[in-house]
C-alpha cells in the first residue's frame, strides 16, 4: 500500500527474481558449480553492478539463476519464494511472468514440468500468504518461431492458470512479425496480451505488437515518443505502458533516469505504470522504483498516484476484482 492506493507490480519476471541465498542453497544441494559461495561474493555475478551495453548483455546475468532450475522442486521453490518476496515488499497484487523454455534450457528439463511447478508454487504461496497473483506466460523470441510453438504448448498445459501471453528476448533480431500465429492462438485461449516492444527497436515494433499481436499493454515502450501518431493512438485506446526505470538505465535503453519517458507518458495521459522487471538482477524493490520515479525522473505526487491508478486499470483482472483490490486498500 502506498498513498492509500494499492501497490501493484504488473511487469516482474519470476525467472529474474531468484534470491542469492536460494541460488547458493540449491547449487550446494545439486553440486552445481558457482563462482562464489557467499551472497556478497556471488552478487557481482548475478546482479548488475554497472551499466550493460544492451538488453542481451543484461540477459547474460541470468546465467546462475537459470543454472539452479534443475527440477520441479527447485522451480516450485523459486515461484513460492517470489510470492513471499511480494509480500515482504507490501505489494497488494502482482503479475509474475516467466518463460518456461528459458527456465528449462540450461538443465534441459521438460518445459511442461516447469509450468506445472510454477503454477503450483505461485498458487500455494498466493493462498497461504493471501496475496493475489496473476501468471503471464512468455514466449522467448530469441529461440525463434519454431521453438515458440513448443513453449506455447507447454504453457497451454495449464491454460486456465495463465492470464496472458508476452513476447520477450531479443526484439531487434527476432521481430514480432514472426510470432503472429502464436498470439492468435493465445487470444483464442482467452488470454490477454502484453508485449516487450519499443525497448531495443523503434515505434514500428510497438505498432506491430498492438496491431498484429493484439497487445493491450506494452512492456517498456521507450521508443514510443518517436512517433506522435502512436502516442495519440495509445492514449485514445488506453494502451498500458509497463515502465521499468532501473532496468532501462541498466540496459542503456535510456541514458539516465532523468531522461526516462515515464513522466511524459503520464503528462500525455497514457496509462503508464511503475514496475520492477527483474528485481533479483537489478537489486531493487518496487518501492525503490517509486523513489527513483520521484527523486530522479521527477514525478509529482499526483503523477505517482496516477501511475498507481493506471496499474489498477491495466491489471489483467475482471472489473469486480479490480474493485475488490481497490477496496481492500486500507
Ligand atoms: Zn521484462
């Protein structure tokens, strides 16, 4: 809770939220090699200590988080703990996203096993801790459109437990055009759509996500201001923007917090929100991001509340659940 309004994270990667202590613990249990065995000495290998040259260099940091995803039990634990961490951060509602193929890749686990474990861990923790959580499945565009079908298939084994589909990974080299049929299937499953777009590519990638993939929300959307018509369209059609301040600075998508477009989105009445992206990699909490939004990006108190209200509006929840979320705020 913040400012008497619910604290919501709509863009948070489960596979970028693994605790350092859990990496060490599971690595010890399964005899996985790590470069360091204490939290402080492992930190530089897992978390961002300095700016990275781009999104793909940032993704390299996931190496040890992915290495310890060895079986159903470890994935269940990671999902459960991610929800515990939401509770610790006083978050009232979150949408956690994950790419089963990305999680399965290092140890060649069945992606369906990962989906099952993540769904079970999230559900159990959500119930035990009394915090509502939505799960967003990700297609990792970096594996190409063929493997994307397998990733989609794995997600569909828990069709009822997934609320939306996202496209993440190397936006520049793997354009959204290649994934149109996958998203058509996702929509026919009754899933909503959010897409990482306008992070490593220009506004045409955002247009494509909206027009061809059916996105009602855009992850990052940093390049949107290069096209005034797109800004107008996003305002008129209430397309949500999931902003991730620290992540964008760390990937060099924006040069500095002060240059982040979040404030401009809010000034243009675009439904932008404040989120964490990969808190375990970026070494941040959602409240840290709210502080950066005020102190570095220069949001007014009113704009912070506007971003919080946008998050309620843009949550992939039914209208009645949104009202419920708003009512349980005190
Ligand atoms: Zn992301």
